[in-house]
């Protein structure tokens, strides 16, 4: 296997001079060199054909010992120097100090087809940043990250990617529900890939220590490599950089709201400086539409990271990034202006996105109200978000009476749609139907457009859990089945009709299906 290694991060930025793998605070450095743990008996579970191609790996190399060894951490690729990144962060609204890659180890950067990819192992052993953790990951959370990050890419959501999922052959002790019932689980390693894994927290670390020299070095590096269009770093360029990060972050959030993705742990150390969805932990997908839903049991009380709060939290996180970048600019006003624009831009972009979900091309006066009324209707009785929007595309102009029937299969308790609730839906369909009259598209043209925005298949929480249960028994067939289906989430796939269905009742309160903890 020949990779075109093109390291920059660990070549141009400052390393930690201490080469021991002991847990510690690291100062004045962007990363620490570290060697991945050699797994006991690594086995390849799955690899992403697209990412294999993107990295310039040949198909017949995927089953080689070299592939298995390098992407499980058993072997370090020639002339490369793996490392863990130093970063800090705000967790659940509180300053948490130094965090860093506690169980992620960056292997190298690869350049292929004019693209740069940073390649990283998650779950490959401890680093100086592991704090109380073991640096490992269990099969359960690795399957979830592997499947979801690739699925998000195919949904058109900016995200980190995944190259491979490998079982380590080691057992990992986890208290899955944090209830004192720790048990051994199978260990695994995901190889994940992105142009860069730099987070808001990388900048916060240096700002919090008044280490402006390191802050500047890191910011200049980020601009040079990932925002080169901004030009040579200067005070103005730092402001433009913050604006660009804000815009990318907002775009990502709009996508999350569109597909019903709830990240679950939007701490600033989990916010990518490239506006990518990063760190798939206790994430989840809306089944019943609900602004207040979060899959993360650790956040059960305040629901800080609930679906409806994601846009506000992104703004809060951007404010922390602004604070971190401030020493480079020493003027607050430009940052404030950008943050104020976020609010306005969010409203405009959210409205446009919702119009597209409804198949509306023209911008009409009453659209905001139409969308608000729809949200109210969706909350009347448990209504599956994905199924609702997909079925709505079947609506035929003029057939208002059929409206409720068209989307009937999205209701978890269809018998609840009567009296007042029925009336409200009828009024909404009436307004929607009238609104469609101002559009020029035919029903089938509108359907085509709506179906390219509203996915038919998402990785519902129970689907991932079914794949995990099988994988724990050594059967990886469902991982492959879901992986393939989720590559074409907008297509009608008759052979996969069974996955276009509401969450089964057994999954409503089952761990892993509706509730997830940070334990991974
Ligand atoms: P997360 O909640 O997964 O974003 O993790 C927050 C911080 O805890 C990061 O610094 C992680 O690297 C670290 N961390 C999470 N799980 C582990 C683990 N099992 N071992 C070491 N560090 C961990
Ligand atoms: Mg994280």
C-alpha cells in the first residue's frame, strides 16, 4: 500500500517536547507525539469504498495485512509520526480546561486528487490527554460513528468521514448507562478522515492561557491551509476567518435541522473549525417531531442540546470562538457584528430550507406563518418527521380533503387526529394547497424536488442498535445492508421499504434506541 503522505500539522506546528505517554497538562504545544496501542487481534469489519478511493488506496489492498495493521494502530506507516491534538473546551456551558485527543490519534495527512485528508484513529489507546479515560472505544459506539458519518455525507450534510471499522479483539470496560453496572464490551477502532480535525477548542486552549503566540501560529496555519482564499493573515483577515467559520457552522446547523439530526454533545471541543459534523457520540435522529428532544441521557435534565436549541447553541459556541480569537484583533465590535448577522442569516436560511422541504420555489409573504403553523400541527400528536415530509410530496394540488390521508402513515397514533386536531390539520392543508397555486411546478415536478431534499432513509436510532446487536454476535451483515442503503437516502429503494417505517414500539424506551449516554 502506497500512500501519498503530505504531513503539515505535525511538521509546521509546535510539538510537545515530552515524548512520554503520561497524562498531563501540555503547554505551548499544539500536539503530542504518541504511538497507537497494538490491538490483540484486529479484524476488518467494514471499509468505505468511497473513502478508499479518496485516499488513493487500491481495492485489492483493503484485505491486506498492511491495511489492517495501519488502520487498527498495529503498525505505524513508514516515515509518519502519529500524534494527539491539544485542545480545550466548554462542556455543557462550563469551562472545562484542557481536554485534547483522549482517544483519537492522528496518523498522517494524505494528498490525493488535489485533496488533503487528515487520517485519524478513534479508540487506538491512551494519550497524554486521556485524563480518566482508557483511550479505547467500544464496538457499539464505533458502529454508530462509522455508519452515521458516511450516511450524513450522502445526505449532503458537511461531516467528517469514515474509512474503516475494525474490531480490536480487546475487551473494554464500560458502564453504559452510568448506573453502576459496568461490563466488558468488544473494543473497536474507527479510522476517520477529514481535511482537518481542528476544533473551536484548539483556539480556546491558547486563549485561556494568554498564549497569544501559539494562538496566532495555529490560526495562521488554519487560514493558510483551509481558508487560503482569505489571504495573508492580518487583523482584517482574522475577522474574515471568523465570518467564514460562522457561515460554515450555520450551514451545517441548517442541514441538521432539515434532516432531523440531533448531535447530542455540542460542546465547543466538538465543533469543527471547518463547519463539519464531528464526534458522533450520543447523537440521534428525530422520529416524532419534537423541538425538545435530545437522545443524550447525560443532558436529560436541562436538555441544553435539544433539537430546537441547536441553532442557539451554535451561536453560543461561536461566541466562545470569538472570545478566543479576540487577542489577535483586540477589537470586539467586528465580532459582535458577525454574531448579530448570524441571527438574521439563520432566519433567512431556515426559511429557505423549510420552503424547499415544502416544495415551494417562490418566496411569499405568509410562508413564515405557514411553517409555524405546520410545526404546531406536527406537535399535536406524535408525528414522524422523516415520513411526514416524504409523504407530503405525494400531495396533489386541489385535493385538500385527501391531505391528512396522504400523510396518515406518519402518525404514531392516527386515532388521535380527530376533532380539534383534525380541524387544525385541515386548515393547514387548505392554506398549503392554496399556496401551491402560486407556484408554477406540476405535482410531479414538485415531488421530484421535494424528494431530493427530504430523505426517505435515515439511520434511525433503533436501526443502528439492531446492527450493533448483530455485530456483537459477530454478524456484520446489517452494517453492510444499512451502509449501502444510506448511500442513496433520497432514492426510492423498494427492496428497503421496511426501513421506511416508524420506529417500532419495542424501541421506544430501549437503551441505545431512544436513550444514549456519553459512555462510549
Ligand atoms: P467527547 O464527549 O467524546 O467529545 O469527549 C470529551 C473529551 O473526553 C475528549 O477530550 C475526549 O478525547 C475524551 N474522552 C472521551 N472518552 C474517552 C476515553 N474512553 N478515553 C480517553 N479520553 C476520552
Ligand atoms: Mg469530543
